[in-house]
C-alpha cells in the first residue's frame, strides 16, 4: 500500500514453490500439494502475477501421481475457484462456468462469504452465456450491483446497462469483471431487436420479419443514445455474424430482414 516492493510476499511465493516441489513426489505427503497450490494462487493474485499460476496448474493437471478426487474437498473448491477466475480473465466462459459451478456446488453451504465470492464471478459468466439469475439470489448474497445489469438484459435497455456499469465501475474493475459485463451490450441489442419484432408482429404480421433501421435509430434515441443508420447497421451486422440473430440486410432500402424460422436462436450456454 505504501508503494514499496512486496519482497516478503514474493519470498513466500518462492518458498512455497519449493514446498510444492517436495510434496509433488509419490507418497502420502502429496495430498498437501493442492493446499500449497491454493496458497500460491492467493499470493500470485495479490501480486498481480497470475501468469505464474499456469505452471502450477500444469503440474497438478498433467502429473500422473495426482488424482484430483483424492484431495480434501475444501482444497478442491479453492482450486476450482481460482482456476475459474483465471478462465474468466481469458474469456473462456464455458470452462469458467464448469469450474466455478463446481466450486459453488461443493462449497460449505454455511459459508455465505465464500459462496458470495464464488457468485461474484459466476454471475458475470452466466450472463455471458445467456443465463440470468433471479433477483432473490442477488438479494440473498448482497450482489445487487448486478441487479440493473440483469434487468437491462431482460428489457433490452441499453441506457440502463450503461448506467449500471458507470455506477459500479470502481467495484467491478477491482473485481476484474467490468470488461466481461461491458461486452453484454450485444445481448442487450439482441433483446431490443426481439422486442421490436414482437411489437411489429402484433401490428403488421405480414411484415413482422422486416425491421427498418430507422426504427432502431429512433428507439435508441428514445433511450438517450444517439446513433446514425450506418452505426446501427454495423451493430446489426455484428449480431448476425455472431449468430445472435438470423437474417440479412436489404442494404438499399436499409431494412433488416429476419429469418422467418427461429430468428433469435437460443444461446444454449455458448459465449457471445
């Protein structure tokens, strides 16, 4: 905190690496290797040198003399929590989902503080793959910084998403999930297009699959977001490219033509 070099923390990491090497051999002592690994993770995350975690993970996951199921449950939960966080940083959301879900399911249900720590990263991962949590969960674990973000995804409200990110920016940056949540914009655009499609289907069923880009421009203006037709067209092209919506452009008439069959494919846990 005073700006000095954290010599003792670095020395502790170096010493624990020697301990890990001693525990990695065959024999009853190797059961302590995962505990030491988790302490190394804590040090590396504190120092901001998470890249050093990779060599330790490789040793645990490739060594033949380690059977993950032989380790104590609490150590396995901690290991999955930290490796899940690493996958979040790498935007490998499907693997992060598996690891953090494992940590959540095997964590002591009485330990609310640990459950909250896990959910703080698992919720952004779930949002990224199209799974929205209930508000009761956010209230129970005091994670209401995600409440408006979830609401914006349900409504297709880009303004609300931007406001929520601005309001909790420092907290989310410190946690390391701000950039993950910022990329949810595409899902919000998708939801907005879907709501316009539903309204048009009720008013003009024969033209429900044709959405004028000018309508999207006016909708965004109503939300306080200024964009021209070309910018909106770029965003819609991105949605089509990422298979968030199915359709094509009638470029001359500036119309987004949605597929008549399944225009909004389910995410099915796939990252956007």
